[in-house]
């Protein structure tokens, strides 16, 4: 059995694969006031379409409208129509500011004052 695929057919298959990745992913990258769709993400990096700029530096990663990570990235390589980037730093965005002390479980939530007549 032959495994040869003509170049035109392979190009069509690659194009269809990229289109399906674009449609399935909600991830997007925000940098310098521009947003770019992220095709897929893994533990050490992510990929975007090959027409994405060769970025380097701090960027923000979103899932829809939810801010997930602040990242330091560097462009890695381009393969099969995808531009790959590596994380140099990946910091999760928290909903609350970090505490620099341990909060007791029975601590008061608010301060109630007595009204003076």
C-alpha cells in the first residue's frame, strides 16, 4: 500500500486541520493592544497560525473573556502552518490580591461600629 499523498492534497489537509483548530479554540493572546487566536496550548508553550508575528516578551493569555495567565514568551519555530512559542515564565492570574499573612478561620469579616446618638 502506498503512503504517497500529492502536495495539493497534503496542503488541503493541513489547511482543514488549521481551520478546525481555529474553530475549536477559545484561547487568545493579547499583546500591544492586538489579539491573536491561539490554536492549541501545552505545558511548555502554545501555537498560533503561521501568519502571527514572531513575538517576544510579556503577553496576556485569555480563555474567552477570562484572563488566565501573564506570560513571558519567545518564538520557537514554525512547522506545518503553525508558529510555536515557548513560555519562559507563566504566571496564573488570581481573582484576589495575594495575602502576606495567614488569615484565621474565625477572624471577623467586617468591623461593626456602634452608632452614637
